[in-house]
């Protein structure tokens, strides 16, 4: 019974690490933002080409990660002939608020990743290969089940999920903008659904890879 608790915690830690690994793909690979933007930005409404919208989206991502400053972002807008007022102060503030969230998720992923590695090594030492195989298999299945639950929620009620997630990290009234604002046209609902698909698919692929590894370990 006493061993059941640390075993359960180890599986939860690894499952969350797998889910966060998919998020890291979305946050830290700019090509993901570019591709999803090309497929989902409202180019017709804004009157810009998909190339232009993709460039702005990636630059906005860089600004949200703290990789460029407001002047750098405004420079990109000006280069494309867009008024720098298209992203007003409230929008820029919200994008800057995203920086600490992205940093928090990245730091959490690193911490849980190290913890997962330590737990895997301890499991191998204490329980041998069979226990390590179970850890990888069960954690991966747990991650897939959690992702499936969120996937169902998003499918049934995207707005409620979107509101819930933003309410966790941002003050009320700081992340809502008019439907016809440039920021919303650049990142419409379809964009976030696309990013969610990439996030979920990446995490599932990581899970499947660990399941495969678990079976290889089990057979040895």
C-alpha cells in the first residue's frame, strides 16, 4: 500500500511531462505557428496574404516569448504596411502577460522532465525492467486519456475551455478583445484549435514512442 502512492505519483509526473512536451512543440518551434497561421488566419478579412499573416504571427509569438521587444514587432507591422496601432496597448500588454505563462510552462516541463528521469532510474534500480516497462506504459496511457478528456471538452464547448484556461493565468478583462480586432483576426478560434491539434498529436506521438519502448524493455 505504501509503495502504491509513490508509484501513482511517478505515473502522474511522467504523464504531465508527456503532455507538456507536446505544448513545448507549440511554444518553441516557430514553424508550427507559421504553418497553423497559414492554414487558419482570416486573410480575406484582414486583406493580407497568408505569407504576411504568417510573418506577423511568428513575430507576435516571438514578442510573447520575450525574444523581441514592442519596437521589433511594430517594425514588422510597418514593413508590411500595417498601422502600428493595429495592435493597441491593451493587446501588447496581454501578449506581454503571456511571457510569464510560457516561461512557467517551460520551467515546469524542465523540472518534471528531470523528476521523470530520476523516477525512471529509481524504478529501474528498485523494480527492475518489468516495473520500468509498467511505468512507461501506464503513464503514456494516462497522458492519452487526459488528452482525450480535454479533446472532448474542446469539441463540445471550445468557448468554455478557452475561458477556463485564460482565467487560470490572466486577470479578468485583460484577454478579451472585439471580434473584429486585428489580434482576433490574426489568431481566430480555428488557429487555437489547430494549435490544440498539434499539441495533442505531439503528446500522443510521445506517448506511443514510450509505449513502444516499454514493450521493448518488457521483452528483454
